[in-house]
């Protein structure tokens, strides 16, 4: 990772996701895919579960990917990656085939929250258990944005979606967000991290680390969605940053070393752990997004805002405890 | 894709519908309402605009300054919002 130290070094690396893709203006998935591909080492094979990124980057006959790329269904992104990695190892073993000449191949998966939290979870869990050497990047936009904003296991409580509409009966989605990164860490895989496009160097370093470790790695990236979260497109990075600053989405890494899962906080969250007064109230994050507007208009729902704040505090405390800060 | 171009029939397209053209042939620049204009007197070459651009539409010139590629810029305005010295202004295209 010596060659990328600053954003200037990062800018020197060529873009492997080309312009001309048809993601919405201001979509964070484009930023995440661009940055993640800049962190790759050498020959890279990308497999992409169905989702916004896949649909928008490979509209026939155009493709935005400058790396070998395979599309697969929601269910089997991790299974496809397992197959690629197994094929590479087999070619290496018999020293025959197109991949045999490479020292290593970076196998990457890009999948959205629908393809990870809900539909693709069985193949992901299986691939972790078998210990294939690949990196799974989850860009989490907190609903099925590609098909028109339906709730997923990742949608936070009280968020409006088309299948959990906010009204007089229910205040948006009724369930909490599933802690997927912690679940992945409990698989005792070598590397799990959470990252945010608002902290690009942190994201790039984590992706690179995930590629370098032997065995499966999982990076969970929060990907604000301008259409589904209902905010003006220029606020993408601001919202991603606020998610970290309010501790709604703390940044951490978990490594499995000597039979133990070692959690460490990353710099932006570490700062808040050291100076708790820097932690912003969750309201600042909620009020920027239209999907939470029913918490403020026509009547301010103090009870629901408090409920979300308590959930955030609980999750943050749990992460602090795991990181040995409490 | 221009409307006159003849599309290949099902016999000519690659197996499993493999995309065979780079997306750079599809200009997304006409989506935008506002375009970013960089004030090079203020620019400090911090590279935030290049890093945060979802479309990779801010290229780095030989002299190290960023330059928007209006062929692909969708006009989201992230660059102008995130520029730490406010060197980027969004003007009507």
C-alpha cells in the first residue's frame, strides 16, 4: 500500500470504472466503485450481483468496466467469486490455463444491500465458511433502490420506503437495521471493515487490506442514495460524513488473529471515542433526508427521534466495548 | 447511440449478450442542468473534486489542476459542495 498515501497519489491511478455509466447524478455507488478499483493490485476479476451498480454500468451494448466483469443473480455473487478463486487455484496447481501465469488474482464482489442482507446471504455465509480468498464489497444504500425503493434488511427504523410507507398507522419501517458487518465478523474471517465514501483514503486502505489478506474479506460501505433517501444530489458526501459523525455508521475494522476477533476503531470514529462531545445528535442526520421527513412534519415526533437516538447510542456503545474503549 | 446506427440482430451479438462497447461512447453530459466551473485562482489542487466525482468526470490536467469533462458530468454538484476553498461554482448549462 506504499504507493498510495495521499489523494494526489490516488488521482494518479487510472480509473477502472469509466465515465458514461448511467447511475443517477450524485450516486455514491459510483464513487465507491471507482475508489475501490483504484486500490486493486494487479489482475482483477470483478463479479457484480444484480443491483443499481450492475444495471447502470452495463447497459447493452455498453460497459463501464475496464476489468473482467461477471454479472450474476442476487443469490450467488459470493458463490461466483468462490468459483473464480477455485478456478484460479486449480490453474495454478496444474500450471495450465489463462490465469496460471499470475502470482495472485484480486477477486472482488460488488453487491448491494438487497443482494447481501437478504437474498445473497446464504452464498456469502457459505463462501466465508469455505474460506475462499476474495473481497466482498457491500455498497449499502439501505433499500432496493434499483427496483423502486422497497425496504430491505438494511433499511433503518422509521425510514420511508414504498413498501413501508409512513402514515398514521406505521411510522415507516418498523424493524431495525441488521448489523451485517458484525455478523460477517462473527464468521471468524480474516478481515471485516466498515467504510464511507466521505473518507476516501480510509476506504481505499481498507479495500487494499481486504485484498491483501489470505482468505475472505468483507467491507461494508454506506452508500447514500439521492433518489431513495430523498435529498438533493450534492449532499451525498455530507450525509455520508454525518452518518459517521453521529455514530449511526461507525467506522471500524475487525481482524481474526490468533483465535480472537480484534476490533479497532478507524480514525474518524476514534476521534469521537476520544472526545465524546464531537458526537453529533442523530437529528442532524435525519433532518437532511426526505425519507425521515415525517419525523419532523407536520408534527415533530420526539418519541421516534429519541428511539432512534437510543438505538444509535446502544450500537455505538457496543462497538466501543468491542474495540476495548469502554 | 445515434438513431441512424443499425443495431445488430440476435445472430450478430456476442453470446450471453456481452457488452462490446465502452460506455465512454455514451455521453451522459446532457443530463445536467448546472455545470461546475472551476476558478483556477482559488484551486489548491487538493483533489477532493476528482475523488468524490461519481462519474470520474473531473480529469487531472498535466499541470496538476482538475478539469471537468462536460461530456460526462451529470451536474450533481458534489464537487462544488465539497470543495474546501469554494473554487467551484455551479452555473446554468
